[in-house]
C-alpha cells in the first residue's frame, strides 16, 4: 500500500536553523513543510556575527552574494580593561575558505529576512505555515505525523512527512516530544542587551571590544546596517524593573562614555547565559538542530552559526538519503559529527567568558594563544582556526599532522577550458577526489573505485599553473594554495565530501569510509 506524504521533511521552527535546513533540502529537490508559531521575524538582534565557514555554506546554497549585501566585515577582537590595558587581541587573518573576510558583523533581523526571501524563491518546494504551533508528533517505520494548531483559531491539522527536524529553539517542544533531556546549567546572572542606531563614528567602533571587569564586564560590538550593541550584566540588586524606560537605560551607556551624540536607543531586552546540551539529538525519524539540541554562552559568537551548520550537515545527508544516493546509515553520522563541534564552541565560549569576567588566570589566557611546537598546521587561535571533524564518516588518523577531517581551502582555480572561479563553484555539489598533479582514479583499487563510483564521485587532477592540463576533468591551482596544502600533509590524493571536509587520503587508504 502506497502511503501519502504531504512533504519529505517537516521542519518545526523557522529561525536561521530551520531556514538553512529548508534551503539545503530544497536545493536538492526535497519537498519541505515548515511550521513557525510567530508570523513575524523576532525583532531583537540576538546573534552578532557569522564567519567564513557559514559563508561557505551560503555559497553552497547559492545565496552568499545576497547575504553579503546585508552584512559587513569585522576587523578584530580585543579584550580591554577600563583603564585601557589590552588583555588579549585576535586579529582576523584572511579567509582560507573563500574570498572575503574571516568574520562579518550582522544585524540578525535583516539577515534573517534575506534568508527567508531566498527560501521564498523555492516556493514550489518549501511550504511555510506561519502562525502554526506543532502540538503533537507521532512516528512509525515509514514516517512522522505532526499535529499543528493555528495560533489564532486553535484549529488543528495533521501533516505527514518522511522525516522531521526540530529547530524550535531552546524551549523546544520537539525535544520533549521525543523524550530528549536538556543537560547542563544556566548561569544565574541576568544581562541587559541594548541595541542602538549609530549617529556618528567614534574611535575603534569597528573593533569588537570586550570590556573586562569582574563586576561589570561589557560586550561592545558593531552590528551591520548602522547598528551597535552593548551587553551589560545586571548587579546583584538590580532587576528588569530598574530598567523599564529609556531614561533608566541611558545611565548604563553613559558610564561607558556613550552619549546621545553617538547613538539613539532602538530597543533593549534581558537574558541569561545557558550551557546545555540535549542528551540525544535523534529519535528514529526525528532530529534536533540548533538551540533545540544545544545552548551556549555568546562569547564565541557561535550559537546561531552552530545551529545553521547542524542544519546544513543534516540537510545534505537527508536529501541524498531521500534520493537514494546514500544509505540511511549516513544519518547516524549527524550527531556523531555535530555534537563534538557544538561541545567545542560551548567550551570555547565558557573559556572566553572567563577572560571577559577577569576570572581567567594568565596561564589560561596564554593557553588560548599558545603556539604548539612542531605543528604541521599553521597555528591559529581556536576562535579563528579552520573547522575540522573530530569524528564521523571519515577514514584515517586525526590530529595536527593529518589532513583527514579538515576542510579543504577554497582558492580561485581554473578549469581546463580556461574558466576561473572559486574552487567550490568548479567542483560541483557531490563527492570529489582531488589528486596532486595526478589523476586520483589511478591511485584506487578496483574496489575503491567502485565504492566512489556508487556515490557519483568526480576524479579531478589539480595541476600547477606552470603546467598544461591534460584532460577535461582537471583544475589549475591558480593561487598556489591547493598543491602546497596537500604537500604539507604528505598526501597525493584526498576524497572530499559534499560539505568540503576531507573524508580520506591516500596515506591512510582511499576507500569510502565505513
């Protein structure tokens, strides 16, 4: 008996994580239905930054140029005491993951609006139901049935999908419906977030500044589109009621030297910091992503981005499973791969929070910037270091001296016909094996070749720009980046996944990772 499905994937929650999941799935022709309780975008700017990894995801979705128009480059980070002593600084190096800056400032409502506009271009595949709250979820061996209530009328309707993603935030109802427990802590300090419109420039406004102080640490950050934000902890005897009006809020800014000549107050809100993670991110056909799966303090600027990376990882795997291109076991790698990364950024946020609150020892600060001796990979502080996989569908050793699990850099390259473009635009969407001035297919056994052929992989020789190409399926390393990168790790060929992480290398075996 053939079952009816209203969509391939149902998404609960349509914030940045939910929209990214919808865009990733729709790119591959997957039908999506999304439920969002609130009709309008949340008006307060929560996240403040995206980096080049997130921008590379946008590139893969074909929306990076549109997003770039509503965000702005970020110059550097600094941790400074009120007397002007600089404790720590992180200068942003050029991006290795694509042309452009390493970090960008954003104004989240504006970026979210653009993301939703991009998704609206897939109206034939993405059905968004605003004002609908999912109240029940049942699953069986073939799919998931969701019940959603109209927020205005209370009328309930059911939708049938093959899989479901809970991207419904920190208070996720989906998490409770699948019996997942949120473990961790909430810090019992309330912060006020003050968003302002800029009226004039002031010195070093473009530096993201953490004013470090035990009693009153402050985050001072430029947002895009002429916005600026300060985040300030309330004192032990202060409550939200003490800041009921704009006149009540202004003394906090005045204490930092900010005047009505500099900014006008746009809005303010209050929140607490959470360090929590769900004990499981999956129950059969239902997955959790974003804040539904993990909550972290803001100090690493990674909360929203970690959710969007969850969505992209799950999206490209789900799409290929639904199309029959990948075995369903690939879905088992979602939490395996994403949980360590979420834990990494949560821990990093906690460590950076200790710096801004002047709780970190000199040794802890030094550790954040310590350059290990004898490293193969050029050292970068953890906040700016390129992404790596710590586990999952990869084959071979991990660590500093191994290329496995690393994201391939993205220079401008050329193809055999003379076209010059960013690497990803030339590689396409699927699996690809890259050879260092050699056809990687020639390094495979018959069994290894059969495994990659079954995944639809391409085989691409990367030639130096001083040489001739020898066939149509070759690339030229115009920027002199790819060949030195492969040589640094002593490899002749690598297998690269659709998300641009290295799955295997010839030195440890090029078979499809099990």
